[in-house]
């Protein structure tokens, strides 16, 4: 295998890996069950201690 082949495979593998990671984060953030948690976290800076 040449360097160019290994580099191309590594680039494609990295692209697939980060795309799947992006999809996982998107699903985690947009699931309906997480809405209350994220709404509560959004109000943390506005709270008076």
C-alpha cells in the first residue's frame, strides 16, 4: 500500500467517524425527553444566588 492509499482511507474513515458523531450529538440534543433538562440548563445564568 502506498502512502496516498493509506491517507485516502484515513481521510474517509475520519469523515465517516465525525459524521456519525455529529448525528449522535444531534439526536441526543433534539430528543424530546431532553427538552426539560436543556431548558433548565438554559436558565442557570439567569438565576439569582
